[in-house]
């Protein structure tokens, strides 16, 4: 199997949204996906992009991607925030997640960022086991807070 890892482009957005929905279904939250294709495209490829993406292709089909952006920590400075890394179910266990995660880490180095931050659901054992291979710090002290629709 030949896997191509490359930066996401605007034309990828419909397939990326399909993967986002697949992830949301896996996380039992499909009903929470509200982003429109237009908003998603504009946010990544409009005049002021707020996210970047890396895709994994097999035979010209996108089978995985990582979406990330820069966040600012008053203590640490600029850090890459990995919003999602998704590999379609059919291709999990083939090393594609590692290729994507390594590409994200490489981009953080190229951007001279001083860290990578992400969240993982506490019940998602396959993801936790995957991330453990990178020896991250799992911070149980902080609680995620959200306000919807301000």
C-alpha cells in the first residue's frame, strides 16, 4: 500500500468533513457536528486561515487527516494545538496515524513552536495507547470548559 502525506487543500474539504463525521460518530457525538462546508473551507483556506491540515491518501482517496492551529500560552508562548487526527476505520492499524502525527510534529518544529498540545477522551483507549508511544504528559489537573453560542 502506498500512502501519500501532503498538506490539505481547499478541494479536500468535502472529504475531510466526511472523516470528521466518521470521528464524531465514533465518539458518539455525530449530532454535534454543525460546521458547514462553506465555513470549514473559509476557515482553512480563506483570506485569514485559522487552521492547517495534513492529509493521508491511498489511491487518490483521503483516508486520514490531522487538523491543527497555533494557540498561545502566556507561560509557554506559541504551541501547536492538534484539534483532530482521524484515520478512517478501514485503514486504522496501518501506520497512517503515525505518519500524520509525525508530520504534525515536523510542522511544529519547522514553525519553531515550543510544544504540541491535544486532548483525548478518557475512554478512547486505542488513541491513548497510540499517543503513549510518544511519551506525552497526560494532565489530569485541568478541566476543559466550553461556552456554546456566545
